[in-house]
C-alpha cells in the first residue's frame, strides 16, 4: 500500500476529544504493559466512528465504560470504534497494549537507550505506545503511574509533579505523576533508569522556587554543570526579555545516548541527546558549549511557545519552531555576540536552507502537503521560520513585537493555535499591516532581489532600483510578490556613513520592497556612495548587485556594521572561487587575486581589537557554502579551487598569521567570550599555517600542548585537512584516549569522514567495524556516514558513483532499523538536479534501487518519490 499524503486544507476539528488520560506502565525492557484509560467527550452529535491511531505494539484489550467492547475494526495503523449504537456524550475507554522497548530501533514511542527506558512522541510517536487520537489539537490532562524493578530503574520520571510513590514486595517500586496543564500527547514523556543527578533551584520572578534536575549517565556528573547554568540563564532571560515565567514546581532534563534529533521539550521533562547536555573542557569544544546552551534554551523556551500554546495541526509546526528558534537566537545574541550569532545563522540559511528551496523537498514554512511529518522538521520550518519572525520583529520593532507577544499569549494560552493566530495578534497589537507579509507562510523558495543604482552628482541624489522575483520551486510554480524588508546603508569612499534622507527628512534604513519593481531615492548624497545591501540579512533572500572589487574593499575596511564587513568578505571569496573555477575547468592555471590578499590583510590588522570577527572573516566558506552560488555544482572543481585558495592565503599571509597565532595563546581554559574569540582566531590561523612549511611542527606542538578539546580538535583537524605527516599518529593517539566515549569519538569519526584523501571511502567503510562505532546509535551514524555524504562532497560525488552506492547500501539497512535517520541521511542524494548529467544518472540509479525495496518506509518514500519526479 502506498503511503497517503495529508493536506493542510483538509483540517477538520475532532468529532470526539479526550479530556483526561490515566496511563499505567508496567515497565520492562522486553515486555512492557500499558493500560490507558481515556475520558472521551463527544464534540459532534452526528459522529458514529471513533478512529484511534496506533501501531507497532501488541493490542491486548479494549473496554468501554468498564465492559469489554468488540465493535471495532483494526488495520495496520488504527483502531476504529463503531459507536453508531452508542450516542453518549462522555465515556471511558480502557486500552491495554504490550510493547518491547528493547527491539524498538526506530527510537520513537517507548524505547531502550543504554540501560534506561525513555520515550519520544513528537511528532507521532505516542501512537506506538497505545491507541490514541494522536493529533496536537487534542489537549488532555495526564496522570501517569510507572512501576518497574527498583534496582534497575531507581528513577521513574514522567511529566508534571510527583504525587505518590511506593514499594512492592517483588522488588519493584512505583511512582505516580500528575501534570496539571493540558497538553497534546506529543509532549508526553516517560523515563526509567539509573542516573547521576545534578540538582539546583531557581526562584522565578514572582518568587516561586523551582527544583531543577539534570539526569545523566552514572559517572558523568562532572559534565552536567554547564547545562544547569545554561538552564538558569534561560529561565532568567525569558522573564526579562519576554516576561514569561516557568509554571511547574519542577523542571527535569534527562540526557540519553540514543536519540534521533537534538532534544525534546516534553512538559516538565525534557529528554536530550547527550550531545546537547554533556560538556567539560576535556570533552567539549567551545562550539559544543554554545550548542548545549542554545538547545537547553530552545527547549526551555518551548514551555510557552510550544507547550502552553501548541499547534492546532502539524502544518502549523513553524508556529512553535520558528518562533522558538527566533527566541533562542535572541537569547544567544543578548548573552554573547549579536554579530557572531547572526553570521552563524546566515551561513546556515544560505547554504542549507537555500539548498532545500532548490531541492525536490522545497516547501513553505507552513507546508501544504505531508506524507511523513518527521520529514518536515526542516531548516525551512525552523530557520526560515525564525527569519520570518525576525522580519516581523524588524517591521514592528521590539516594543510592538513584545506587545504582540503579550496579546498572542493572552489569547492563545492553553490552546492549540495556528500561524494565522500569531500573525493576527502581531498585527492587531502593533497596527502594522501584515497582509502582504503573510505570503511568507504560503510561498516557498528563495526570492531574488536584483538591484541597480544610479547617482546624480548635480542633484546629489542616489537611487536604488530594486526588482524582486522568486524562481519556481518543485512544489509551487507560480510566485507572487512578497513584502521584503531590505535594510541598507550608504558609505562614502572613506568610510563615512551617509545619512539616509528623502527631501530633508531622515528616512528608515529598512526599505519596504513590496512590488516587482521599485525605486528608492535618497537626497543630499554628497558623493557616489557604496551601498551595503541586505544588512544583517534583513530578509531570507539573495541579492544580485554588481559590486566592484573596490566597493567590496571599502565595505570590508570601513563599514561600521560587523555583519556588513563580514558579508563583503564573503562576496570577495565567492568571486575569487568563481574566477578560479572557470580557469580550473578550462585547464588554465589558477591565480590568486591581490585584492583578496589586501582585504584579508586589512582583516588581520583588526586581530587585536576584534578577534571574534577576524576569526569569522578569515574562515573560508565550506565547499557546501560555495556550492550554493552555482546552479550546477562541480564538486571536484570547488574542492580543488577551495584547496588552492587555502594554500594561497596561507603562503601569502604566513608571517602575519604566525604573529597572530603567537599573540593569542591563552594561559588557561575558560568558557568566556573573550577567550573563545581568541581561541577561534588562533585556531583559524593554525588551519592555514598547517599548509605551510611550519605546519607539521606547529600542529604537532599544538596538539600536545592542548589542555582542552577545542585546541585538541583544531590541531587534529588541521593535520587531517593538510594531510600532515603527524596526522596518523595524532589520530591514533586520540582514538586510544577516547575510544570508550562515543560522544567524543563522533568528532574523530567526522574528521575521518571528511578527510581529503583519495581513499576516504575505503577508510569510512573500514570504520563501520571500529570498536566505537554502533550502527544503532544515530549520533555515530550521522558523524560517520552522514558527514561523508553531506560534508565531503568531492568524495560523495565521486564520478565513478562509489559514494552514492555506499550511501544507498547504508540507507537500505537504516530503512529497516531507523527510517527517520535514514530520511535525514538521504538529503544529499535527492538533490540530483544540481549536478551534471553523468552524476544525475548515477544518483537516479541509487534512488531507484531504494525505491524497489520491499518495505520502503514512508519517510524515505516521500523523498524518493519527489526526487524521481
Ligand atoms: N520539537 C522537537 C523536535 C521533534 C522532532 C520530531 N521528529 C525538538 C525541538 O524542536 O525543540
Ligand atoms: Zn523546537
């Protein structure tokens, strides 16, 4: 049977809802018994059928108001009760099911992670536990009783507050939990296991004391402190910036090793991939520290934007995800560096999200059609969704935006809402017209702004001619004009900023682009300015303006906005890559331009005053970032040119890089912004110096002097990328030291998977048998197989098709064990239209091999179908 699509337009309210749920779990890794007692309430007097979702368990029994009930029909996905003879307004259903968590490799529903048991219910995992109206607009009160062997599972956790507990004579114990807040079943969670526990307290703004608990595997307590600090900072920030306070008396976070994504915001009981909890200087890099903090914040912020106010249906996912990503981005920006955070997010948008728009999976932030919901937890829904919220913030300003948030919360608290409810609240609270702006929710694709300018010296006027166009996408051919906030700045030749005026009035630096063609005119412009366009990436669009190298150098040198300086350098890098790629493709010698060296010299001059931006600007875009400026991607060419650029920069700037490298050595490891910036700068210098004659000595020394993972990994990466003589020894040393620790080994697997070596595929294949590798663990799979396919384009797209064959082999295995992870990993293979004919044929062959599988999971089916169309 072919999986069926669901459409947003088909949303209907439920005929029956569920108001209360009592769940009784007799937990056992092989044999768990679940009794679910549902209070069902009729919403539609004409309804005769109640269809409950459920699969992947053994169905034991059904009772209606205490009596066995047999008027039902069962299929692979559901149980439909015939209530035509039963018109009652309200009744109770009791459903018994039996589960085997130890064999649940999908990591959805109830499953075993290490020695513990845990759940993952979003998006539709609850239905793998018991029959349920598994949809987010069914909000119920939950009571949960957990019973299990006490020595094996000393902690039994669920949502809400612990209300009772006791011991049984057979060595088992039980705990009962009650969640006073209404929630959809995707926020339900259970954890059973033996843990080390870190405890703390937080006093909310109204003076309530909340118990904070972080559960980690035994022995990992020294890695939980940063997560706890992050949680407290998040709670405080949400009170200060959004006026939102935590609502329960307890907040628990459990770290597990087997997890399909980053973390899950279950009410009062977050379950996390241990990657986003555990951190200490020996095991985590600076980036890991930042990752932990922002994911902790993100899940915490969901308590309001996601849990108290949830989504009416899954098409509205961006309502909670876009908004919560926006909130976590703001949190990081307020606490650390706003420009650095912006640059990180923009890099992601321009590479991964723009690529998704250009792929068979293109969809608006609010999709219209879904086969497998898990396939829509995408950069589009999340990151572009956050960009859409950010544009609303830009159009309204902080004050009115917060007024809108207050109204939204007041109107929707305790409910399941839609994106329209949010936009409407923003509009009504601010008085700003968002009519045309709403199209961002329904239109997919990356809009392109083509900009030309004109300076009239006599009249001292400057004009920007702006045209917008959104190219057709796989899901949507016809496009309409969007409301695009375009932030601009004008600079004089010597860097002075020119005031934006119309007649004699100062005008906003945010231009409202709403038509297909528009001209913006500025007055009293004393000289031909250099325009900075789309400052801070004020909208998720591409800009086409024909910058001269001189103009870009002016921006790199003088712009008062860090983002603008960084962005001008990006354009220089891209221009350099383009020019050399044509030479490379025509078998001509490559040449490195003086202008780029001049720009980077300017950048390095600011190393002492602004180490952070210097590090970010010196960082060469990744191959996948470069790739996005081409319609047809030449993976081998891009890799060769990038490699050439890296070596050229290293050679030309060696002395300066060495000075900066030596100036930025730190006496000790501290997780503070100032030191992190210096480490980043020093390590980016090292990454270049590795390609020079001092490389081997320097990298070797760096590795052995490192007292923290940031520096250790930087030297390992430098040795690997530059293929230094010390490489094998350092890799072996690292492996020896960390092979027992999967999380740390993920960094090593990733380096192996992205090696520039000719025989990297052979190495990766060999590592599938490595003692630290485990095919059932999604983190391992992502860091070895995922990194090879998505971060090593030269090898993955090898013209003999070996990379594709390998990925398909792996996907065939994952299709049976963990389809959700498989559907993530297939991404680079479905983007076939971006490659030459020969590669397309090979990629298509791989997809067809998958399509022919006997039990192709719907997750993969959806993507393969689209790719082959
Ligand atoms: N809401 C979860 C993601 C669930 C993914 C389900 N496939 C984590 C988050 O966005 O915070
Ligand atoms: Zn989220």
